[in-house]
């Protein structure tokens, strides 16, 4: 394997682990201040449901990030486009669902 490819694998691994860690902190440790724009004093919905939804979504995004270089290397470059599309769909889903919880 090329050293540049190994560097990409390592970077995606650490970024993915960071995303999963942030999801764990939001969901399990209830660090809701990690959610951009979240203000506990103005949020009227179920904070536990919001934290769970964001945590699970970040788990999914973290695992997708860890698996991305393997897919690019062994399946094909079109997987990068699929990764970007799935990330955008996940973000839109989060925004819509978070607004429904209010």
C-alpha cells in the first residue's frame, strides 16, 4: 500500500473515533452543550430524545467515516459521492426531527 493511502486510513480512523466519542458524550453523558445552537433554557422538548437522536446519528456518521477509506480503496470512488449524499440526508433528517421535538 502507498504511504498516502495509509495516511488517509489513519486520519479517517481518528476522525471517526472523535465523532463517535462526541455522539457518546451527547447521548450517554448528556453533554447537550455539544449540539450547536442548543440552549437548555429555551428548549421545550424532550432533551433525552434529542440527545439519543443526535448520539445515534453521530455513531452512524463516525462508523461511515471509519469505513470510508476501505470503501474508496476496494469498492470504488463512487462511494465518496454516496458518503457525501448519506451525510447530507442524515443532517437534513436531524434538522427536521429536532424541530419536531420542540
